[in-house]
């Protein structure tokens, strides 16, 4: 991707401890961090940024996701759906939500 688009992937990792608890714990999320090498237009279409992914049958909800934009050392939380312009050196961090747990952990 680094050779086809004006950005560098700085981080791609598992977002630990964000899945809801339950008999079957919810899935972990992902963290992706990008640094823009030239001007770019960003379109984000993400979900579960304000509400948590729900658990089922007694399972607990997972943690909400986050979209973070860093411009000139100023950090701004972005909504789930937005169009924004990036300048060289700007960073975008996308943290996907954890999944909701299933079943009562006590059973």
C-alpha cells in the first residue's frame, strides 16, 4: 500500500482487552495508524464509535471504536462517518471496536 498511496502504515496491531466478557468473549479489535506523505482526502465510513457492540445471552458489550486525527500535534476525535483533508505529516489512527461477548460468564 505504501507504494500505491500517499501514506505510510505506521502500525497494524490487535487491540487487546476490548472484547466483551462472556462464556465466549467478544473478538478483539484492530489498531491501524497511518501517516500521510502528501495531501490526501480521507473518507471514513466506520461504525460503533458512539455505541458499544452489544453482547448476547448475558454477554457484556465490547468497547467502542475510535477514529483519531492528528494535525500539527493537535489531536481530534473524529465521528464514524466523515470526509476530511490531510496534509503531509498528518496522522490517522483507527481503532476498531471489540465484539460483544456471548453467554453468562458464570455458567
